C-alpha cells in the first residue's frame, strides 16, 4: 500500500517537474531568439536561423536543468549557455569552407605583423590599404574572427561568474564580479559601450554600428580589441 502510494507520488512529481520545466522553457524562448539574432548576423547566413534556434533551445533546456528554479541571475546565465551551445555547434560543423579559413588565417597573420610594425592598433583604412584587400573582404574576416573570439571569451566569463549560485560561494561570486568590473575598467569608453550593447542589450554589430554612428567593420575591430584586453587582464589576475 505504502509502496504503491510512493510510486504514484513519484510519477506525479515527475509530471509536475516536466510541466514546470516546460513553462520556464517557454518563458525564456525570447532570450534564445535574441541570441540567435545576434549570432546569425555574424555567420553571414551560412547556418539556417531555425537550426540555430533549435540548438539554442537545447542549450536553454540544459541551463534550466543545471541551474534549477530561475531567479534574477538566470537570464545572464542562460544567455551565456545558449550562446555557447550555438558557437560550439558552429565550430563542430566547421561552417567556414577550408579556403575561407585559410584566407582568414593568412589575413590574421598579416594584421598581427602590421600591428607589430606600427606599434599600435591600425585603422580599417590602413589595414585595407596595407593588405591590398577590399573593405568587404576585411569585414567578412572581422565577423569570422569575432565569432571565434566571442566563443573563447564566453567560456572564460562563464567559468568566472555565471555558474549557478549553488556552485560558487558568495565570496567566490563577489571576487568574480569584481574581476569583471576591473577588466571592464581597462577599456576605453567606446570599447565599454560596445561590450555593454552586445552583452547587456543584445544588439548585433550592425545595430551597434547604427547606435554609435560607426561602420560595422569598426565595431568588429573595437569588439575584438576589447575582448582581447579583458581576456588578457582576467588571465593575468
């Protein structure tokens, strides 16, 4: 009698948990769509938007199951997990053709060498002129580079500060937040604005370019430089 009652209670609890999970999942679908809208603009339509949303929903479901009942911090945590799931799948599928990857690596090396010679961050016009490429080709390179840069930076930020609250002590969470605040402080005002618009307001690079009245290629350049500075700071501290 008691055993049967326990089994019925267990089944009821599972059904309730699934219904609750479904409710939370539906509540955060708009978050998935925002992340996909950001990333889809950066991969140039190489991956179907609906496929990216499906991957993002799987990432959201995993985030819910790992985190537990959503609270005010869950949105940031879920966005990081969703973005990470999509970027992981893009890398796994190797979405850029081999020739494009090779050209990207060649351009990356050339830009690094040009930067080293100048001793500063070159402008878009200087790079285009020095490398003998079109502005459109340089912008495509920047978008691809930023997709990779975002993936590695997201992983670092996730490790530092977006773990569920029950997986970090209050002291560890406070130190992580302070580290990120200090990392942001090494950026100039424009770099901080780009990071804020991307991570906090979920704008893609084209939208950020419109807000700041800059070219999309310049936003890519600012974003890449900002992420590099923050990553170097966080790894050094």
